[in-house]
């Protein structure tokens, strides 16, 4: 059975519960996603369902992609992602997965690409405190300090926290609760923030965590 959907982050807002509590939510356009391929254990060594999201122009795809969509008979898609499953079940190529795969109160794992911050120093990138601004300090207020050591081993160890590229990495937020599902508009609202900028690509997978019963 399918356990996930592809989506696009729209932005953040807030909604009010029946008790009057204000809940910050992230609005995600989840689906509809077409099944563009199925992997079987006999042929591929594992079982998975391949989903496609957002229609694409044929001219914007590579020729192998064009041939793949022509073979399956599914309209070309901009984003394609596999979801590994223990059992594919009755899923067939051409089926459409909707946002009603999730229900209010469910927990999901949200995967996205974080915002890119460019080249950043150690204070912004790693949260360093910086040098004192008095007692003779000058020109090193936001520096990382010494990185050297004694003659042995006499080198900088890999993984040393230093300035460098910050952000634009794959990130997964676990066990995020679904607050609201709008089937007519393919909208999913989840509690709190989701990784990535507005308009960014999002992968939603069902979590093993169960909703509490009041």
C-alpha cells in the first residue's frame, strides 16, 4: 500500500482550533501524483512505486525520460520519486494518489531541501560566540580562532568547524502532525515548519507514530 506523496511548499500561516488555540501550520500542495512505474522484487530486486508530480512539457525532458513516459502512457511529469514498499498490492501504472491518503491527526515525515545561505562564517554557520570586543581585541571579532596544534599530529582534523557553504542540504523532519486536509484543493496543513523555501519540493511519508486518543 502506498505510504507517501509528493508535494510543493506554499508557505506558512496559522489556524485556530475549536478550543481557540492558535496553531502555526505549513501549507503544502500534496498531489495529485500519478503512478509512473512499479518496481518488482523478481525483476528489480526490490518493491517500489514510482510517483510523478506536476505536469511537464515534453520538450523539457531528456529523451530517455520522454521514451519512459511514452512507454507507460502517463503524461510527462516534472518530479519523479520512488517509494519503497513491502507490498505493492493492487497499485497499477496510471493510478492517481490524492491528498486523502492522509487524515487529520496522522503523523508524517517531511523531507525537503533547506534554504541555501551561501558562504557563511563560523558564527552564522556553527553558532560560535566570537571574540571579546574589548581588552585589546581587534579585527578578529567574528573569527573562528586558531585551528592549528602541536607538532604531533600537526594537521587539521577532518570535520573541523570552519567557514564554508551553509544550507541547501536534504533534511527530514520526523513525526509532524497533520492538522487539516482539503481534498478539493489538494491542500495539506501540517503543524509547525517544513524544510525548504516557499515553492520548494516536498516529500511526505507516513510515520510509524500513532495519534493519541482523547
